[in-house]
């Protein structure tokens, strides 16, 4: 009997060899379970932002077959990157347009994926549709704004019913530099707190099945603005609890940033303690946590691709390990899957002008070390009770 023949190269050797050559392999993800499956074993729902199908095939949309293949491998939940924002759905004060959002909702339903609603109201005026920015609310602005917001929530919630299981009811209400509620034509008319409360109460009434989330980009990096942003969000959450405002979870956007060239371990060491104290306070008030928009801004990470991808992966895993140590975190969404379509490309460019690499797949849809880091963080997460089904 002949001895079994050892394979010339194991799968691990192939992957290590490719990594040494700086090559991402499609094979490193293809043979492995999708991220949604890895996450589900731990009671976590994993997914991504997606765009609608109308802008042509080279987009981060389900209508792009190469992108759809990634979505269908890795995602159990989708969120529209832009299509449920007022900019998309509210072409005029009395007009609604849901064509783009409907396309995404239909795709998610057909593929048995869940759907998050981003967002019922995005507070900073720079993101309002033009007509709203300097809208004349007449002689009784408080009543007019109230009617407008309630109509909006009612219309969206009625249209999507139990198809949307979780809403970012309010997005980015806090001014990071001051920690106060932003002052806008809409918040002014009603008062900031009253306006936010109105949105959450309306969402609870119109979508009683849904998880209601306050979503913001306060981040674990330690800059002055990050401190005041965090303090402002905590104060806001305390106010919600005091006034019995129906808010279920804090959406932690998680656009994490490598903005220093220090070693990753040093940055993590500086951030971890204060970030945990923040999360401890949030969950102590009874809020769940949701990672709503994860990606990594690699602006100051090394230019060399292998070194950069390694730093991004290490930074992400350190962050996610902390996040998943909280059983109150049961959803993680990335803000896109491929660097080819990332919003980071047009934002805060690198000094060397190299393309950013902050998402799990590169511009040619090949899995990167960041995908493996996410998979490891998910696989290492303590098992938790999954979110109750919608409806
Ligand atoms: O990624 C989104 C980009 O395509 C849009 O142009 C932009 C304005 O609508 O919004 C980006 O998404 C943001 C999200 O809605 C809220 N948190 C920050 C995200 C990145 O800017």
C-alpha cells in the first residue's frame, strides 16, 4: 500500500504565498462561509449598504452582477446608502418619490434579506433637499414642521411596513464641536428635543414592530471634537430616557479612522479605555448597539499595499473585538463591500493621492485582509440572542 501523498502546497501556503506577494485572492473568500453565515452563528446580523440599480452596471448596486455576487455571499441585511434620504425621496414639499428605494426593497425581499431604513431624518441642513434648506414655513412654523415630519414618517412606514425591521429614525443630531443639538430651520421651529421626540414617537406609532435607532458618527479616536461629540450624544441619550422617548438603540456609524501614522497598537491603546467607558454608559441606560456604517479611513496608513491592508485589518479587528464584547450589539453593517464604490474615495484624500482601501473587497472585488479580520472578529464574538424577527 502506498503512503498517502501530501499535497504540494496546502491552502494556507497558497494564501500565505499570495499575501507575501501582495496579492489578494478571490479564493481566500470563495471557499469560506459568507460573513452573514459566520455572524449568524453568533446571533449577529451582518450586511452592507447598497445602491439602487439605475445608474449603470459599474456601481455598488445589486444590478451590477459582480457586486450582487458579493452581496449575496456575505449579506443577510441591506441598507440603502442614499435612496431613503430626503434628497432622494422628497423632490418637493408635497412630493414623494420612492422609485429607487422600492427597487432596493424589492431586491432585498426577493433574496430574503432584511432591510434597514436609513434614515427618516438627517439633521444637518447640508443634506436637506434644496427646497427644504430655506423653506418658508409660514406664520405657524411649529405646526407646519410638525405636520411635515409626521407626514414623512407615516408615508415611509406605511409604504415599507414590516419589510423594514429597523430605522435610523434620526441621523447626526449633535454638533460635534459643541455637543449641542444642531440648530437648523427644522430644529428651530419646534425646539431640538421636541423635534427629535416627535420623530421617535411617530416612528413608534407608525412602525410598532421596528427597532428605532439614533445614529451618529461619534468615534473612538481621541480628538477634541470626538470628546465633545461623545459627551453630547450621552446627554442626548439621557434626555431620551428621562422623557420616555422610544429609542431602542444607538447606531454607532463606525467610520473608523487611521489618521495618525503611529503604530496601530498605540492608537488602539489610547482609544480603547475611554471608548469602553462610553459604551458602558450607553448600555447601562438600556440601549442596544448597532454598527450601522463600518469602514476604515486609511488616510495615514502606509502607502505599501500589504502594510496598509495589514494595518487596516489590525485596527478593524481591535475595534470590532471591543464592540462584539457587548452582547447588546447584534447587527453590523459595512458601508459598502468594495473599495471601487466607497464614499471614502471622494472624502479626506491621502497626501499621496493613492486610492483608499477601507472596505472588505478591493477595486477588483478580491477579498482583502480586512474581510478576514471581520470574519475573525465575528467568529470570536460570544454568542448572543439574535434580534427578534420583524413583523
Ligand atoms: O456614502 C454616502 C454618499 O454616497 C452620499 O453622497 C452622502 C450624502 O448623501 O452620504 C454618504 O453616507 C453618509 C451616511 O448617509 C450618514 N453617515 C455618513 C455617511 C458617509 O458620509
